[in-house]
C-alpha cells in the first residue's frame, strides 16, 4: 500500500475532503507534523484522530470510529469542568430565569440520569445555550476539522439529532435517506415529549 506523509496541518486540513475519497482508498497516511505546529492539545488529538480515520478504509467503520472518537474528545475536554455552572441541580440559564425546572436542557431527554447521560449523543455534546457560550469557552461544531470527513447529509444529522441514543445516531448516519431520518427524528421528539409529560405527572 502506498504511503503519503502529512508534514503540515494546513495541508491536512485543506485536502481532507480529497483524502477521504475513493482515490485514496489504497493509501496509508502517516503524520509527520511537528509538535511546534500544533496550537493546543485538543488540536493535536484531533489530528491524530483524522489520520486514524483516513486509514480506516471501510466507510461505516470509519463513521463509527469518528463518532466515538469525537465523543471521547469532548468528554475529556469537559471532564472536571462545570461548563453549565450547575448549582442545586439548575444550570446557568435556569438560575438566571428563576426556573422551577432542574437538570438543564437534559431534563427533556429520556437518557438523562443522576450521573449524566446513559448514552453518548454527539449532537448534545456539541450543544450549549448562549448563556453558557457567552461566559465559558466551549467547543463548537465549526471548531472540529474532523467533521469534514462526514458527508453533508451526515453533518446535517449531527447538528440536529437530539434526544437520540448512540445506536440510533449511528444508524441515522449510515442510512442514506434523509426522509427516513426525518421520520425517525420526529418519532424521537414525540417519544421524549411523552416521556417528559409522564415524568411530570
């Protein structure tokens, strides 16, 4: 198998949409990017992940790897940080509004638990309200270069697939029909509305 050495992060980020195509299906990518080029630990980890993903030639295995890698990347970044500034089970926005609700936006999801999310939803991990983003540094969709390895349809799903389990999201990312996805997401929204109403009762 032919090897291509990547010696510049700019080259990697600029050509990533070409590297993922069938033209490079029999190419092994090797990173030779100097540490001095890397601006942060987060960027370094993402570059490692991109190289690993490009070397996975099975399309669906690559999608699953990228999904799990990004979830882990975000989990590690936020580990030990109270980004939503929870106090007495109320997030920053709920405190500001004097809301009687608790558990932030997660209160609307069936996968919430006292110890956090029982699944792994990339959409939720990337979502923070304006109150939080105005006060704290968060990682946004546009910050992650690995997103370019997903197709346009997959990126649309990642931006909007709330209230879903890891398994549901991976199926959405793999199935080619956007109509099928829309039906599935509508079902999940209704499912969560019923869950919330039942919980309130």
